[in-house]
């Protein structure tokens, strides 16, 4: 994973199930070269009009040095020079989308009109919702967070109405735009998960590049994204729904969701739990702690107040009932139970490794309040319609 790489070295042709699609990872800052390349990609879609879907937390005034604003500005500039844009798309009526969206994510926009290509610019939830809404229309995904670049953008979804899988026409990842604001440490979860559960042969190179301060050069972030794209496409190649070996991509997340905790905490607890069950040795558990420490993430779970009974938080009741989890026999080697990567874990074992903690009220309040202010349903431009959805993270 070199610190500098030519664009061609970071291009990926991803295969997931029956679908193939390109992922373009560009480490550089916004500039004419990237806009021209993106403009050519838009023109190649042959669309008569474009519908750009973005997040409500970034007004079209566009703050300087904001990854979402920079990416949206680059997309609009590329579309303005695309000769195939000839007419505005119909203005959609957008329903507010809650911050916490259960799977499957409901589409925030109606199906686009014939001849329209959809361009989604935003975080993970918005990309997934746009993929559901696009239907058969060409779809370009422009992820604006590290997590989205590493996970949500590299996926296909099942179109139940058409009875087939749908894939993006292009994923345009610009980790160079993240340099202005330090990458959120929790955004590193997909990278840490992949190194621990999918491709441990990258452990030394990734560990050497992690920084506790959370600041990275664009080329380093681009290398992280490329590694995650490779790992994700490898396990989903013949398992597009992630129900077989692709289940390893859920390593740590059920524990984190059940406890209302950040995803990286789920990695720590999963390693501890595998050790308690006699699966993962001390070196494997130490590797979990080392990666988190190098990334500036917590390496300990603090005990809190245990609440049980009908009034207990939902995550407490989930843990009391036990969970089915991906656990590791060794780094990169998921434990198999009766042909499945999901191992039933008793509540007693969960209690032994995870002190009961209350979901962080402050974090919940911040998440629930984000992006709830009044927002315009759509903002038409000269030749492109830009739909602004509620902030989705």
C-alpha cells in the first residue's frame, strides 16, 4: 500500500455476484483534471438529464474545505460541462428521512424519469437510499465520508420488482477531499475490521500508517480505501447478499448496535468474547487492541449501570436474549458453526465480557437533532436538479 500512487494503480473493477462496476479512487484535491475526468464519465452514461441527490446538512452555499461541499461542487462543475445534460429532471417531493433508518433504508426520492441518471453525493445512508430509489436508472455514487467510501459505495442491492441485482454505473471516491477535516476515527472501522477479519496480511502496513491524531495524507487515505474495496469485493464476489462468507463484514457490528456503542467497540468486545470461548488466542486479542490504540480509539470498555426488566433499554434486552455473532478463530479466520459464520452466544458469556453501559445520551441527542431544521425540498439549477434530503450521516 504505497504512500503515493498513480490514478491507474487505485482504479478497481469490482465484481459482486453477477454485477461489475468501476470504482475510481482519486487522492488529489479538487481540480480541473478530476472535473474533466468526471465530466467524461457522466457523458458516457448517455443520459438526457441528471438528478443529483445530496444531504441537507450541506446547503448549496457550500462551505469551503468541507468534504461534502467540495464533492458536490466538483459534481456540479463536471455536470455543467457535460454536453449530454439537456433538460432538468422533474422536481421531486422529498419526505424527511430520520437520522436512524432501519434496514432496508427507505428511498428518499421517487423513481427518476426515463432518460435520467442519478448522482448521489453523501454518506452511507444516503447512498443506500439513492440506490434503492434509482431503479434501472444509471447511478453514480460519490461517497463523502471514509466509511461510505470503504463500505456503502461498494455494494449491490436486490431489486425485488425487477427480480435482479442493481449496481452503480460508477463509484467516484475522493479521499483527498477529506484532508481539510481530520477523518473521524470511527470512520476507520471498516479498515480495522477488514484487517482483523478479512486480510490480516495487511496488518503491519496498516498499523504503521495509523495515526492517533486522526490526520492522514490523501494518498494514505486513498490506500486505505483501495484496501477496503478489495477486501469487500473479495468476500462478496460470490455472496452478494452477504449471507455466506460475506457475513464477516458484520464483524463486531451487532454487539455495537445492541449496546448503542461505536462500531469499533464491537471489534474489541468480539475479540474478548472469542477469547473467553477458547477461540482466539492472546496474540489475536492483542492485535485488536493494538490497531485500535494506533488509531486513537478506546481499548477498554468502562462498566456502567445495568438496567433490566420491561423498562430497560432495547439493547439491554437484546443482549439478555443472546446474539448470533461472527467470531474469529484467528486473524482472518472466522469461526464456523454448523456451516455458518454466525455463532450463537449466550447472555452469560456476553455479560462476562461486556460490562453493562447505558447508551450515550449525549451522542443520541446529537444524532437525533442533526439535520432536522427546515430544508428546501429541491433546488433547481440551470440544467441539473439537485434534491436535498434530510441529513442522513
